[in-house]
């Protein structure tokens, strides 16, 4: 039995106090002795050949310490290629830090300037003579595949990065026998993470010891320890990556970037600290972008509205190169595997084409693939409801996998241990007052006010094992590790590989450990984000902090508990099994009576180990690594609803309210879980209504500043009401699953259904995101 | 995003400022609130040798009433347009426009004069100035002149201010009995530049509207006076027909820019919708 | 040419020599090492760099250090030490109104400025006051709740004092 004194409670985050006091410790804030600042000369063109690159004037500029080009920097770094074996046949051109001969997107770094200040480095950038022979850029994914279109880069034989098809044997028959078929084509815009703290890195190589320390704003420090060691030929124990406070990551900061690699290389070359902080303009043309899909899809139903099959074709546009080490294929791969996931749908065909073009690379970003699969599925379900004259709730009741029908395998092969779609749907209906909202909607339409209600069921992939990347050869850890120890004064310290970017990782780990050791969470100090002081692990990606990190901490805590009880048993001449930990002390299990304090255990084990029996382990330190077993992933499920008002004269939308019912298994901290969901929802609503990286025909991003790229702001975002179902996974003792991506997974889908519900009386539809006033007015025939 | 190097001088008088400008051979930029100049420097869109700070010049500040005109010093902050009772009473379209201008911290520092001199075609205060028939007081080495707002806004980011001249103040004629105003805009997010905006002023008499003044913004290279729409409303009571006629007249009044992200037809459509809404909600101010 | 400037930062007199192009934000962060003021866009669009300048909230990225010569600057560090935002810090903590913490400085500045001029703001007024503060993590609702709760506490305290 797990003690539940603190697991399940809304503990506040201790580390929030530092931020509230202005005492955050971000890489951006770091200044080291002899540190120099990097700025990059970037290609102004989307594609071309470098004809001339003359850095001599820049090298002489005030404050400049060194200028590097591909010729002088790239040789110390092994090239990297963003392909994985389990994506059979995928290809991508090898990359290195600075462009070699050819530029592949507008923003591609060509030269690196190191100066005493960033301002001086930027001054010198203006002195670099860069002549590029413009070549025809490939800017559109469909056009990229047309015969005769130029190749996006050298080193590939076509602009198709990867193609795959999933198909069940009964697909054609299902469509042939269908009473109803609905179909639509969708366009999901390209958007980007816009973490408020941009990418930041300070690399500090000490040639006297051969020690490389990289302060890196990332969610995956161990991955980068491995990347730096391998690409630069260093022993990994001489590479220390420290990720202190990170100002947002969301998947964007776990990819290998040219600039970070160049900063490490420059520090190796110069033997002094080198700092790079992307400014916002650079962020827009060098951070990974996300999504950018065109999907054609159809859904077959019988006469009763039972979903028989879906047939989906996804073309996703990933930019000039596939990211390393996770590739840019994972997103599309999840899109085609998550289609129809909440439903009993027996047959399916999903075709995926991953296509290059001369733009910034796209890759994993919060809720990888989920928003696309969810939006397509749920839009078609709503279209089906319309065609069959069923209420959107009714059609979902008819098709969601029954709560007692688990385990269940989806048509795409995903295995679900136990989900709660119907309970979630019922709860959603209740908390949103669905029937009253429908009545209000009908009433308001008479007054010319058009409101829409949109619903979207979803599943989310969490707690991934090695099936995600490891099987494809990626050196991405699927296991995590923790060291829990009792200090000489009887306090607890936990060093763990999962990392914190504000989601509350350290707090929930403290809660889990506290419950194993009978202490309070504030007695447990948690250390994360430093490869020298914490065990190696996957850290934070694909929703694993609570489920995998929590389980690791739980098991480590239990090991330490056993050690403590063994020492206590020796000291007290009692059978350890008769003892327990509670209230910061060792107690008699039967009576709860205090026997000896943890401080006393710490004192004896540390200062008087001679008084313990021979062979008694006095280390008071437990190490535990844990990799998920059982199901390849622990899926969560939930449902969201969006209430939107559309001004049918202006195309302007107003988000009135949003609801989420979520089942992430065992909830460790309700306060933090709800805020993960809220933040995730808004991260899904942003690209549904506002966020889009816009490009012109030449491959130039035309809105690459925070004045022109519209992020979701407080004035436009709705209040979000949340309820829970709790179905713990039986794969772990803790029973927790992930929750970080659930909000983002379905918010846009619910919103698109809501807008289309509002537009329905006018016979208008929208199937492109973001749903801008222009697109809505176009749908309405006003433009 | 660090600015290129420049020299800086804080001028104590308009004459000081203008002579500093002359000494720099025109390779200088005046700095008032800095909320357009500083970002453009950080973006390296311009690289003047000298920045001349106008914030300490007494002649550019102050709000006072003279002979039926309100004089608003060019350094008056946006937030004062929102809160100052004299502006609310005598230049009410500035007060009505202010909540739409950016965000609280920007309004704390941005200046009315800076906004007018910058002349962003999507910005609110220039259109309010046109609709109120304001006059702009410009200092040059030859002396001071007043330019009607209609003649002040010349093109995109271009005004009647000649190089080296300083916008000193905005003069707004006080409202007359029966004056009504309306201001609104359609923007993607609160505080964003408008997709389309409208500033309207008129005098409501028993017989109908007189002295109708309509300035639309974000529909052309500068605030656009909608003369045909004004004519369509003159002498008429505000009703559905009058509004429809004014909306229809915009076809002739406007020639919006065309852009794939924002087609001319959309701007025209939005301008019609917005004008209709503003006209239906005119408020009495005197 | 570098300029000598004197200003009061968090109650302390500060003399610095800066290039005219140095922003107030860079002066605070790089010269004075007051790193609680953050930079998210350097063009006044994100609100992470808000400070109080002579008593009003401004973007430290849009003010040149030389312009602040002779003026009083309060940063998050100063407001923290003064205790003036203690209630906001508590309600932000209670409500988990921050995640990564990078926007928090700006959010607290906007909240502080709002409550100084409006003791009983509606949720919509709070959202409006935050309209220039970007947060990627929270979705804003918790921040609105926290500011609303701090306003309520102040009102209740004022009532109790009567």
C-alpha cells in the first residue's frame, strides 16, 4: 500500500517562491568570467549557394574576439543525420553547425561572431560580406513532390522524407458497405513554441582539465550530455550539462540546434565560456516550428451512425531537414496512429507523407500529432452527426469505446489498458450544463447572436517506453533514475533525472518520496537538471515526469525506507517488519508509537556506524532506476468542450468558456494537474485562432516578430473548468499517467467544432487553422 | 536585437533640439516616448548618428485651453489621454481612442505627439485627430505653423513635418452643443493595431447631423476622411437608411491596400460593418 | 561616447557609465545584475521586462538607460524586499499562477500597477490590464484568479480596518 498522506494533495511549489522574488536562475542570467557573446550571420534567402563569404572586416571590428565559418568550425564536430531505423526508408541530409556551401532556409546560420558584448557581435555581423546565389526555393509540400521540382537540399534523392501506410484488411469493404460517408480536407497551419525565455546556452570548456560544462536551457540534459560527448568526441563523464530554471520548453528545447552546437564548439576552440541567447527574431527563424499538415479524410458509418472506418491521408511539411535525434517524422507518425482512437471503429487506413521544403525544420512540440488527429476525427464525427441528425453527444455515446470493454486495441494498433470515455462524456455534459447551453444557443440565434458548442474526445500517449525512439536507434533514454538519501540530520534529499520547467516536477517528486518515508514534502529537497549530480534518465518528454519519474521516486523511497527500518530494527532490537515511518519518525507499526527519530537514525548511521551490527548497511542512500514495463504507453483519455461566439459580420471570434474532463490516472497534485491542463488548453487554442508562421512565395517568414506573430493573450482566452475521472494504471505502483499534453491535444478540435457549430445556420464551414477573421469571412462568403 | 551605436543628447528647448539636428547634418532622430524609435533601432531598421531626446522640453508638455481650442503638448502620454479631464471634455475622441492603444505600460510612456508624428496607418490617435479636425503645431527654424490634421498625414509613416522640425502640440477645437462622437475598431487581440478602425464626430441638431467628420484607419496609407459617407449623413437623422447610405458610400471613399493575408475586399467589408456600428452608437459629448 | 548616469534603483543610488544604446533592461541585468527583469522580445510586446520608472510601469527594453538618468527605478527585487507585493506573491503562490517563472516579473508589475489604481477590478479589467503580458505556461486564468484574490484581501483588510 502506498501512503496517501501527501500524494493527491494540492501542495504549492516551493520553487515558485524564487521566481516570485525575482530570484529565478535562468541560463539567460548567467555571466561567467571571460565569457564572450555569440551572434550569427544568417542566410537572408531560403535557398542558395554561398558564392562569397568574407569575414575579414568583421574580425577586425571593435570587441570581436573571433569569427568562425563552416571551414574553421565544422571540422571539430561530427555531422548529424535526423533519421531513425524504425521509420523505414526515411532520409534526411547530414547537417553540421554552419552552412557548408548551400543555405537551406532563410535563417540558416552561415557565420558565427564572438565578441565582448552581444551588441558588438551584432555590429560585426553587419560587416560580414555574404554573397549567395539565389536558387529556387521549395516552399510548398505538394509542389515539392511534383516531378521536376528542385531538391530542397543536396544529399537527398527526392523531397519525400518518409512515407508509410497503415491499413486494416476490411477498409475497402467498410466504405463499400457504408450507409453514410462524410469527408473533408483540412489545413493545419505552421506555428511555433515561442517560449518566453528564448533558447539559451553558455558553454564553458576548461582545457586544463578537459571538462566541458554546458549551461543549457533544455528539458533533456542527459540527451545533450550524450550528444555533445559523441559529436565532439569527448568522454561523457567530462561533459556536464546543467539545465537550471528553463523559461518554457514544450518540446522545442529538446532538439539539436546548429547554434547550440556551434557555441560548444567555439568554447572548445577558445577555451573560455561562450554565451548565446537567441533574440526573438532569431527564435522565429531557428526554433523548430510545429504541425503544418494537410489532411484529407473520410469516415464511413452504418445507418445507425456507428463508425465503421476512417481513411486518412496526411501530408506534413517539415522544412529542409529532419531534426536530430528524434526526427521530424514522429509527429506525422502519431497523427496517423491516433486517428479515431477514442472510438470502436474497426477499420482504418492512414497514409503519411513527410515532405521537405526550404523552411525552418518542424518537429516535436507539446502534444505531438495529437491536435491534428483529434481535430480531423472530431470534425468528421460532428459532420456525421449532422448528416444523421444526431446530437454530437449522442453520436459519441454510440461510438466511444465502452468503459468496461478494456483492454482494447485500436484499429491503428494502439493498446489501451483502461480508459473512461463514457464517464468523461457524462461528466462533461453535467459540468457544462449542455442542455441549457443548447437552449440558450437557439434563443440567441433568433437575436442574430451566433454561438457554437464544440466537443472533442481524445486519448493522450503518456509514459512512453523505448518503443518511441530507442528501438529506432536513438540515444534517447526511456528509463529514469533517482537517488534518495537521508541526511545525517534526518532530512531527505532526492536527486532525480526528470526535470522541472515549471510544471511542478520537483514538488510532486517531493510528495511521492515524502509518503514513502513518513515525512512532509517540505522536508524533501529535490535536485534536478544537472548531469553531474543526478542519475541519468530520459528527463522530460512525452509526458513522463509524473508517471515514470514518480514511480522511480516511489521505488527509490521504498528502498530507503527499508534501509532506515533495518537500521532502526538493529538499534531498537526490533523486527523491521514491526516498524514503520510516520510523522518524521520510526514508529511501532501496530500502535503508531514513536520509537526513534529519523534524526537519530541519521546520526547513528553517519557518526556512530560502529554501534551497528556488522553488515548493516549504513549508507542511507537508495538508488533506483525504472523503465516502464507492461503496456508500451499508458494512454490517458478525456473530453473537452468549447463555447465560442462568432461575429458573423466581422469574422471575429470570442472564446466564452472551455471545459475539460480528464483522466490521467492517479492524481499526485490536483492544483498542478489542473494548471497543466489550463496551460495546455491555451497552447491548443493559440494555433486554433491566432498563431501561424506565414511565408511568402520566396520562403521568407513574413511575421517573424512578436509584434506580428499572434500569441494567445489574457484578453482573448477563456476561463477553463476542469473535472476528473481517476483510472490509475496498474502497470505501476503509483498508478499515475501523464497530463502535460492533454489540454493541447483536443482544445483546437473542440474549438473548430464550436466555430462550425456557430456557423451552421449560415451553411458555412471552416476546416483550416488558425481560424482567422479572413478565413471565417471567406467561409461566410463576405470576402 | 541590440541597437547600433549612436550618440544621445537631451534637449532643453525646441531650439536646442533643432540646432542639434542641424549639427548632425540631419543624421538624427527625435526621441519622445521612444516606443516606435527604440524598437526600430533594436531591429536595426535605422541607424542614426544621434538621438535627440525631447522629453525634458517644457514647451512640449502641458494641457491647456485657449480661445475654444485645447492645446495638448506633444509629450503628453497616452495614459493622460485616458485620464485627463480636460482632454475628456475638449478632445473626447482621444479619450475614446486611448483604451484601444496598445497596453497599459505602453500607454504610460508613449506620447500623443510621437504617435501622430510616427503616423502608423493602423494607429488610433491620428484618425481621432483627423476626425476632430485638430491642428498640429510644428516648430521649424522659420517659426511655428499650424497644419490641419487633414493635411498633416501625407503617406505611410510620412507627415507634413519636414526634416528637423518638431511637432510641439496638438490643438483640438472644443466640442459644440449637440456634438456626438463614436470610436471603435476591429482588432485581432486587445491592444493590437486595428484591422479597421473608425473615428466619427458630428453635431446633432433637431433636423439631423451637421458637420459630420469621419476618419477611418487601417484602410489606406494614412487616416482616410470618408467624404462621401460624411455627405451621405449630412442633414439626416441617424437611422437604418442613413447608415446604409453611409456604408455604401465607402466604396468610393476607400481604396484599401490589397494583401493575400488581408484582401482589400475584407478591409472594405469590415469598414462598412464598423462604420455602421459606430454610427448606431454615437454618444453625446456636449 | 559613453555617458555617465545617476539613478536610484530600488532605493540605492547608482552611478554607471553606459553607451547611449544600452537599454534600461540591459543596464539592470548586465551592469547591476538585477536579473529578475527578463527580456522576452526587446520590442515591448511581451511584458517580461516591466519595471516601475518614477512610479509607473514601463518596458525596460523600450527605455534607454540614458533616458532614465536622474529617475527612480523599482525592479522586482526592490518590490520584493519592500514587502509591497507580498500579498500578490502569496496569492500567486497559492493559486500556482506561474510555471516557468519567466513572465512572473511582468505579471507582478502589471498587477501591482493595476491594484494601485483600481482596488476592485473585475476579471475582465484584470485580463485587460494583462493584455500586454505574454505567458506561455499558465493559460492566464490562475494569474487572473491570483490578482483577484489579492484585491479581495486588500478590500477585506480595508473593511476590517474601518
